[in-house]
C-alpha cells in the first residue's frame, strides 16, 4: 500500500472563498475531451525519506511557490475503493508507475491570502486554478469527501483557533474581517455585535493607519498578533 498527501488549500480574495484545484494532465496520446477532463485536489506520494508535513509543503510549493503556508493535518482516507472508475484510472496512468496499487492518503487543509498568490502547474497536473467554493465541480477519486470535510473543519476552527487571519492581508479592516467570516460560515453577521466582539480580542491590534486609494471613507486598519492570543 502506498501513502500520499492531499491538500485542500483555501484562499480568500476579499470577495469569495476559493479552493485550489488541479486539472488532469493531458494524456500522451492526445488532448482529453471536456468530458474526460477531471479536477482534483493537489497531492502526491510521500517520498521514502520524507515526513507527511514535508510532503504536503512540497506539493503546495510546487503549485504556488509558497514556503510557509498554514497547513494542518485533519484526516486520513483509506477506503480501498478510493479510485472510483475508468476516469480515475486513466488519470493515475499518466503519472504513476503502478496505478493499480491501493493508496491511503493523509489530508491537510491550508490557508492563504489571495492578494498576490498565483498557482502554477506542476509535474502531476496539467494546470491549476482557484475555484470558488460554491462552484466546485465533481472531483476525481474521493476528493469531494476530502474537500467537504476540509471546509467543515475550517468552519469549526475559524474562530476558536484564530485561523481566519491567515487569509487576510497583514493589515486589514474590520469590514474585511467580517466579510471573511460571513463567507466562510455562510451566514450574515450583525455588524454592531461583530465589531463589539472583535474589540474584546487582544490579538486584533488597531493601527494608526487607514486604507488608501478607496472610493469610500477610509477605514482604520488592524493587524493580527498571535503572541497576544491566550487560547491558541
């Protein structure tokens, strides 16, 4: 049995929550039709002398060029029938020496701000792109299950682990922070109560700066200081 890692990398661009997906690499015998092409989460085998964490970091570095992505292991998927059909088998044959081998995968979710992070193709993918969470197509293998559980884990830990700040710029407004929470949690939040709660948080630090280059009234900027959290 082989061991792999699969990564559900979420990004926020200020308006939408997105998931990084890879496209099936074009087969050697010619381009795949639209019906044959599939998308999946980025992943790869764990090398013999490589830790799980190092493998996950390597996969995302190959796709994004980022070295310090927030990554957390959240589940292992070992169903013997993870490869579901001919399309999955065809994809595996393009880059695996033994596509028939059973593979157990350890899943990670990661978080980035999308203000300047552009994905790029890697050895195991034909292309890579950020896809809005609400528009994710059916994915290859069992990656629908992995992405669903990753999103549920993100929602569960968003506030208790203070992880949402990983998807914001270093300097952000309370409006941006509330928008992020509303989109991730998929619900509207009362502005007054949200701001009242934020102002009780020691780790959300007001700056003596305001937004620049905006058409509306410039809002005060804040930053996140992990050293001031008491429950992380």
